[in-house]
């Protein structure tokens, strides 16, 4: 083999695109993760000094002992409900759904005129 044994390739994961969710209070981050399965990817929310961070990590080793890993971390804004963050993997794309907290949702109320 022309490759060094135990070769390791790592890169920072960048969002492929930002999409609107099913309603105006949801946004979906889409990351290209071709070659990684659901079991290869770990998504966690960490709180450090009162600030929430979303961390995405992926790791795979192939049959030739080549390693591939991805990693990204970013701050979650205060208007996002960390308890409602969800993730799915479909066709090599990791989708992370972010939902706005109830108190930050757009509201409209009729005011009666007396």
C-alpha cells in the first residue's frame, strides 16, 4: 500500500446549508457526512460557564486502517431550546433541528378597543 499505515484524516465540519424547518420557529442545519453512519456520529450539548455549545464529532476507521474524523462546535444562542434539539442522518447528510424557545416565538394578540 502506498499510504502510511494508520493514516488519519481530520477536518472541521462546516454546515452545508441552513434550511427553514416545518414552521417559522424551526431551523435545520445540514452537514455533509458521507461515509459516516449514525453510529459513527456523536452530537452533544455542553454548558460551560452558563453558555450552551453544540458539539458534533464523527469517527470512522475503514478496512485499510485509514481513519477519518470530523469535528465542529459552536455556541447556541439563548433563543434556541436546547431540550428540543434533535438530529437525524439520511443519505450521508446530518440534519440538526433547532427550535426557538416559547418565550421568543413570534406572537400576535388582538387588543379590544373600548
